[in-house]
């Protein structure tokens, strides 16, 4: 399902009858996956600095060496605080 279609289905003002709940279920799963990426996750996996969303450590820092708030590979929000590690 395309993102625009999922947005349309999840819009509370949108009214449509469905032959099955599959389109609604798929739109809800897409929405949940997007929300899950917004919840910051620690960058440490088994002592290796990597994104828990995609496993990449390559896109955690920007060109200046500063920490990114989101993984540049998958968009996962990153938790850099000591409590999150």
C-alpha cells in the first residue's frame, strides 16, 4: 500500500466501506511502524555502536562528527543519553 493511501484510510474524516478489514489493518501497521521509529532507541548493540532499527553504525554521525538525532539509514530516532545505553 502506498503511503498516501494509508494516510487517507487513517484520516478520521475519511468515510469508505471496505470489503474486508485488510486495507485498514495494513494502514494501521504502516502507521504503527512509522510511530515506532519516532521512539528513541539506544545505539549500543552488544557493545557495538549501531542503530537498533537497521543495525548500521555508518549513519549515526553527520559530516561534522556530531551525533544525529535520527539514523541516516532507516530514520530510527536515536537515544544518546547514558541512561539509554
